[in-house]
C-alpha cells in the first residue's frame, strides 16, 4: 500500500505492490469524473486517454463564462509556482490555454508535491460548458510542446509507481487505479491489445461485424479515448452500419430509432489483432425522455474531419469492459463485463 512517511520528508514510501485508487462519479450513462484536491479546493476532473495534459481552471478565467466551476485562486495558493511558459491543449471540442505551473495536489488521499499542470485562463465554449473543472490527461506522449506531460509519466519519474493505470467499472461503484499488479484487482483473465508508440493509445480495427455483415476498416488508425462517450467512424462506414441496424432517421445530427427495436438490435463486434471485442446493443445506444416521450439514439457518429485518427472508440465501447492501460509495455488490457461485452 501507499502511506505517508514522517512529515520531515516530502516523499511517499511504497512497496512493489503499490497502488492508489480514485472513486469515479457517473456523468451521464457511460462517462465518469473523479475528484482531486488543491489547496483544500475539490476539483471535478475528467480522465482522458485521448490527450496528455493535466489542467485546472483558475480564477483568471472569465467568470461570466465559466459558470459553476471550482476555480484555483491564484493569489491564495501557497504551493502554486507559475512559469512564463505558454500552456495550450486542443480537443475535438475546442481548446484551453494559460500558463504552465506546478502545485501540490492530493489524489486518492495521497499528497503529491509540485505536480506540473496547465493553469487555464481561457478556452472554448464547448469545453467550459461541460461540468468538469479540469482534465487529467492520460495520453502516452505530448502532442505539442505547449502540452504538459501525462500525469503517469510524472509519477513514474518521481519514483512513485509504474506507468500503468486502469478502470474498474462496476454497477455498484467504479474506480480509477494506478500502480503495479493491477491484474490482481480484476476478476478474470486479461486480454491484451498492443498499441503503437506515439501520443495516442493507438492501433487499428481490422473489421467491424454486425451479425453476418462485415466492414473492413484496417486502413484507418484507431485510438482508445476515455474523453469521449461516442464511437466515431468514417462517414461511409457509419452510414453502412446504420443501414444494417435499421437506424436511418436523423434528429439534430444524431441517428434516432423506435425504442421498441432495442431488444432485437444485434451486438457489434470489433476485430482487433485477431481478437474480437463484442458489445451489446445497450452499450452503443442511449435513451432520452422529453415531455414523457422516450427516444432512442445510436452512439455511432461520423468521425470529425479534424480528428488525427479515423476511428475513435470512446466510453460507450470502453465502459463495456474492465481496462488496464500499460504505457511501459505498450498495450491495453480488456476484461469482459457480464451482460455488456464478450471477448473471443
């Protein structure tokens, strides 16, 4: 276990089985937020494997725009050390910007000194209108020099733990874990998928199968991204998938269908490196009730033209499994969740 050693030392002692855990709080049906504490202020954070930077919003943002946010008080934060380096992180939703800094941060009851992060002073509307106060980037490498290093890299450089983390999704309560021997916390054998070296957790999906129909997708790069809730695929593949599923009606840019179809919708299978990862219909659909009327929607979307990859498997796919991200070994591990997914 991890434990604090005497106050005269700022280091954390650990044994070779060290891990720490953060409770996850549901945000919608498939996404989650965790909390960190800086200067006794609790921040709601999104865990994002699609980007490297960790950042929090400061009280230098426009408060008329960043409504309902917990903001880092720049002048009342004794551990804060601000640099003159520009910070910038771009997402599919837009960007955030500010300066690079360090601060003492508590994660899972563990105080860590001088954590590098982006102190945000502004950003795009589609970012600040989300409910989180900041993002913990869990990508593999910096995308540009204005990013900050992924937090698991910093922990490893400080000798705290390995560059391995995971998501333990449970109906009764989910958690994010970092450290060694994460396989011991999972109930079944872990199936690993290798990823290429680079900034993303990236590989390729060879085929997408729906019943007896297959769509060849090997030509497209793919990444596993906990920062988005959808499954984004190329436009022609998206149209073909919806045709096979019988989902053809569009409402406000999303594909909608009669909820009576839901029990008969087939599972969708993604073949990756000769492994088949299958999710049930409830994992790739969602429901919304307005004025007593319930509509059902597909979580498949066209990939953005600005996306660095052709396929993004977001949380509607990833939440269907228990996960281990192993940066040192360059692989992502999957364990099926009963009633949600299968691996064969």
